[in-house]
C-alpha cells in the first residue's frame, strides 16, 4: 500500500469516510464528500456494499458522479427501485448498517442540528433558517451506526445545539435507549481537523486522531466544551495513492472536491458525463468482474 | 375526522392541458402535494401554479425544491408541512429563508417532520387511517416545536413510539414516466412518495413524460404504481422536471440550476427570474423553447447513453 504524497483535505475526508464502510454494508448515503466516500469504498475494499438513496433507489452502480439523492445516477444499474416509505421502513427494520449525516452544529453527545440557528431569536423567526431534517432524523434514529461529517468552524461544536434535528446520544449514557431509539447512534465524527469517537460508557465525544498538519491545541480551540482526547491519540491515516486516483476519477470536475460547479459550462458538463461513463464502467468491470467482458 | 375517499373521475379519457387541469381541480386555499425526491421535481407544475396566481395554499411535502421555495417566494403558499426545503447541490432555498427569517414576501407557518414521517403521513392518508406510529423523531426537537407529533407507549410491547397524523391533501400533482389516458401510471425509476400522495389526495392530477396506450401499460403491469381509479386528470408534459433529472428520460441540467440559484440569492433576482422564465415565457412550452431544444436534446441523448448500457 502506497500513501499519496499529493492530496487535498477534501480527498483525505473522502478516504476517511470510505474507511468507515465495510464490505457488504448497506449504507444510507447522501451526496458530496460522504457520497464520494461510499463510491470510493465500492471501487476499493467494499465491492459488495449496497448504497440506499432517499428517493427509493437501492444498490445503484453509477458510471457518473451522483448529483442528488434522486439523481438518475441513483437509478442507474440499481438492484431495486421502490418507494420512500418502503426504503425507510427497511432502515427502521434494522437492515441498514451505516448512515452518513451532516449538520450545521453538533454537541459533545453527537446530537446534530440542521434546522435552525436560533441565536437569541426564536424557532419561528430564527437568525438562520437551514433546510431541515430531510431524512437525517430517520437515519440518526434507525441506522445501526451513523457517521457524522461536519467542518470545525467556530461556533459549530457547541455545548448544546440550538435544535436537535438528528439525535446522537442525547444527554449521554443510556439516554438514547431510554428515548426508544432503535439505531446504535454515532460511531464517529469526521471533521476537517480530526476524527472523534465516543466513550462507550458516557457516550461523550473524544478526539481519536488529528489530521496531518493539525495540532490538538487547534482542535480544542474550536470546541466550546472541554474536549476529551484519547490517551492513544493517533495521526489520521492519509489516503493511499489509489484512493486519491479513484476519488479524482469519480469527481473529475471537482464539483464536490473543489467547488467546481460555479464555473462548469454546459458543454463541459455533458463531456464530463460521457467521459465518466467510459472511464467508470471500465473501472467497475475491472473491480467486479476481473476485467472480463461478461456482464453479470 | 375521517371519511371514505371521495370518488374520483371515472373516464376512459382524462387527458387535458395543464391549465385546464389546474383550473378544474385546484382552488385558492387548497392544500397540495407534489411528487419527486432529490430529482424528478414538479417544476412545470410550479411555474403553472405561479402563472395562474393561486394564493393561500398549504404545501404538504417531503423535501420540496421548486415546489417549496418558489411557491413561497411567489406568495402562492403560506403554510408548509415538510421535512426539508432547499435545492441540494445547486443551492439553498433563499425564498424559504427570506420568508422565515424576514417575512418576505410574507410570514409563513411551518410544521416540520422528517422524510420518513412525511412518507408515513401520506401512507396513512392512502390507507384511510388517522395516523401511523414510528421510531423516528423520538428524543429530537421535532416534537418540541410541532405539537401534531404525539408520543405513546405501545399497548402491546410497551415500546415508545412517535405518532404522525395522516396527510390528505386536497390536490396531488404527480409526475410520472408514462401514463395512459385513463390515468394508469408507470415509473421506470424510483417511486418516492408518488404512490401514496396520489392515493391520499381528494383530487389527483397526473402528468407524464410520455402518454402510452393501455395495452402498453398491461404489458408491464408490475411498473404500475398508481391505477386509474386514483386519478382525475392526465396531462402529457415532456421535460416537466427541467432543470432536474428524470430517470430514463433526461440528465440533470445542473449548470442551468446553479445559474438560476445565483439569481435567487436576492429578492430582486428571484422576481426578475419569474418575470422572464414564468410570466414572459407564458407556458411550459415557452419555457422549454427558451431553454433551447438543442440543450434539451443533449440532456436526453446523454441519458440514453447511460440507460442503453444498463438495460
């Protein structure tokens, strides 16, 4: 295994998300960095992973970047197209191993807010109205484990979130079970500075590893509570050269990796789709069928 | 209060224009729900509602994009019961934000659920039951700010459950891959909440990318998710989801959407967009002409390259 020497923070995050997925996992995934992580996992160590998308599409094998949770890429080569309530019921039944969720604020017990920044105003007329739960509350409630992805800007990691959209461990200890939530709760918070995990007893977040070039002091300065640190603090594993190469193939115009949507012309976009189809179909053939021309 | 579903139109030919269907089945003040999820959005329908000048409507939605944000910005909708409202990768729901944060163009009432529980509300309406229980929402702040979400202990097992009330909108607008004149609907891709929205509503307007014969429907009956007895009107509206994707039909026009979202950042930009793309264009055909048939053809053609590889 060869680690990449030339990679961006976004590419590190994609690889870190991918490593949370095991082969055979059923993963409830969105778009952006977590979506790229799932795509990367499938093309590397988890070829039997099944992606579930909120629109009702299960197990897609898209030869292009996924641009929405109901994009045609979600339907492409899917193993099942069904309805929304059916897909989410499968999750409530316990079939989904991993769910990826994001938000604007998180607290020490992994409770996430993606609804409102109230900031001395009210829920009805907040400082900032965010999009809302979507499926995040359902994923946080019922997935066997969740991976939270949130960047460490100031005032994002706070003692108490303004609104719990997606329940983590609530007040810690066994609060989650007492509330009646079936899923296992957050397993990790992947940030742009570090990875946090949760104490099995108190359910409080602690820093498990810091990303290359980041100090623990910097991480602590961005968190509004006295953040616990693992006595065995690690440095986050960098992406491998293969992971970086595949990540760039998945998002050739850098739509998620470097804000590439802003300057994307229509012609370049169509060209991107056509190239992706050729490049990614070959990559999948090689991974899944050992390069054989026979399609399963 | 719950009653048996009202009768829907029985006719061997329910086809009409979008304007006719809306004028016939939609009234000011009605509650309305649209199909689509993260794609396949009801965009043509949103523009038509705005053009016809509807007011005082309530939106029941899972995660509406245009049908949430634009209808709020245009003053059509003043109450929403949804899980989410924005434009995902393309951008934020600036009209939704302006309405909640600054009461522009008007204050709106918001009741929040999650995607699954909105799905259960439509399922409950489709089942003609008053509510359904779930294990979502527990422990979160959704019930804190939405008194319609109740909690109970299961009378059989003692488990904690959250309850969500049935959603029975006055009107459902459902866009599908193909339908026949009687209203039998088939989707080649995902169904999202379309099957239950179409069943729960008192009146159901179906639009399709392609009108097909009943014989064609019978050939692949497993694809049918909404049978004719749920449907009041059928309208053929190709490219009805542009700039969104529609499975097996056309790819997502995300460069167009990104440009549109830039305009929506300001109230003025949004109003100019409506003037140009909704009112001056005059109809969905006018909108599509303005987008350009070359561009639409390319979106269709590139999608065909993917679907041919996957069938």
